[in-house]
C-alpha cells in the first residue's frame, strides 16, 4: 500500500519565504520610526519627572528636551515641532511631527506622530 506524500512543494516554500521576507523588510523600515517615537515619549516623561520643571522657563524646558533627544539619537524632531503652553500648575508640552522613509522605488512610508505631556512637578519646597 502506497502512502501519498503531503507537505509544501519547493514553489510554495519559496512563495512563503518571499512573503515573510517582504514583511521583515517592511518591519526593518518601520522600526526606526517607532524607536524614535519611543525616545520622544521617554524624553518627555523623564523631563516631566525632573524636579522644578513646572517653574522653568519654556526655553530651558526646550533645551533640556533636545538634549535628551540628542542622547537618544532622535534626529527627525525639529524645534518647530515642539509647542510648550502654560497650564494650571505648570506647562503642557506637545510634540507633533511627520517622518517619511523611502520603501521601494518611488513608494514612501509616512508616519505621523504626536505626543503630549504635562510638566507639573514642582521643586522641593
């Protein structure tokens, strides 16, 4: 009695490999964008936890924020992307920016990112 073999053919294996490879390529192109967004969020959160940030001048907050971004190698955020507004008890920082990365040929991937953080921590009183 003969048993019928089952499994993937070479052609189906190559097709699955191509799909997985394309997905990995897309992930490699998108990962740096989201890594930078995480750096922005963590920089904002770290700055919000700094003592006396609610009493700082907006220019000083701006300077400290960009120092933190330099440490994290976040290069797509420009000073025009950062807005610092007065709120009750401190400041509210908003960062909104767009990242465009080439994908394949003339196709680009565009990511729009926005983050907001309240800066209300007072220094030791």
